[in-house]
């Protein structure tokens, strides 16, 4: 029997999830309308067309809405205040990206401005709503634990680092996948040696992240060392990509350099933060956190309570 989809139990949790779903639906519909208008005016096969990357950027923008909705749902169910903050911050990033999109499309006069300006307006309004609801949930998680559980400062700090680790991994996945899609579709050709490497990097990245989560929960030093080495490789990889973007044949990168650099730089920054956080988590092995993490499947409240303790400490 397939597992049932879990939904938030609290009113604030359901409100936040409902709001994120509503935003996603509105934005995806608006993006679809814009795409229907601009696509006939874009020659995706012409490397000299400055708008050839617009369809890819729109696809990534739509994907960001789905991913943001997942972040909110996952954060509420796991009472992860760190991920709630990341969810709001991610929405701010999509708001900024929508302004970027507005500038790119209207500058080339391939669609009318009023329709495109609606998208950042919608995102701006929902960002304010998300921030208010996230703050209420922040207090809600803290109040529940304040009534039930005593505080252990060391355990709270260790669990907070663990939650930061999981949140960083989820954000890493989005930015790295977004960069890979752009680089594959807009820059590389099938005969390029980087083509196969970039494709292979996608499943390898996902597998490495699964190894990292398993290694951290089981406090496996060997697996964590493997993950730390992979992070270093990833950092070198994105440094290489950024250099490559600015040294490759300009004709193949026409109209795409800034967007590629933006996503490569964000991916690089997230990997550096993940590396720092991973090292800190590594040094927490053997200090008691494993018990709370590994018993989650049998006793979910243990993890929820510990997460709420983190909230209490932050208030």
C-alpha cells in the first residue's frame, strides 16, 4: 500500500502550504501565458538570438515554484525553522529572478511589459504573506516544546547544525540542477567532451547527497569523508565552469553568460557553505545526536521536539 501524503496539522501550517500552492499555480499560469506569446518570436536554434535562452529560464522559473512549495511542505512537517527561513529567502530569490526576467524579455520587445510585471508583484505580495506565516509557525513550534521538553544547549546546537545541513543540501540540488540544464541546453554540443561529463554529474550529485544524509544520520566518518572530498571536487568543478564560461567561444555563450555565471556562482557559494557546515557536523559525531536522528522513524515526536527546542533557543 502506497504511503499517504502527510499534511500539516496546524492551521498556520495549512495556511502556509495553501499559500505556497496558490502562488505556484498563479505564477505557472502567468508564465505559460508569457511563453505562448514570446515563443513564436524566438529562434532557439540561432546562437546569435539574444533571447534563445528565455524558454530555458522560464522552465527553471516554473521549477523553482515547485521546489519552493516542496521546501514549505517539508519544513512544516519536520518543524524545521531553519528550512522555514530558507523557504522565505528562496522566495525572495525568485522575486529577484522575476525582475531579471522582466528586464530581459521587455528589453528585447518580444512581449508587453504589463503582463510580465504582474509576476514580480504576485511574488512580492506572497513573500510578505510567507514571512508573516513563517514567523507565526516559528513561535508555534517553540511554544509546543516550551510546554513539554527541557532544553539541552549542546544538543540543540548540534541538531540545529544537522537541520542546516539538510536544508543546504536541498538548496544545493536546485541550483546545481538549474545550472546543469542551462549549460547543457544553451552551451554544449553533443560532440563536446563536457557534454557527457555534465550529464554524468547529475545522477552522481544526487547519489552523493543520499550518501551524505545516510552518513550523517549514522555518524559514519568514512562516508562523511567521502562526501567532504566530493564537495571539494564540486567546488573545483564550479570554479572551472565559471572560468570556462568567460573563456569559451563568445558566439556559443551569446546572451547567456550572465545567467550562467549567476547560477554557477550561487552553486559555488552553496557548496562552500555546505562544506563548512559538514565539517562542523562531523566534529559532533559521538556526542549523542545520533539517538535522536535514528529513532525518528519509530518515534517522530523525538525529532519534532528537538527541532522545536532549537526554535525556543533562537527566540
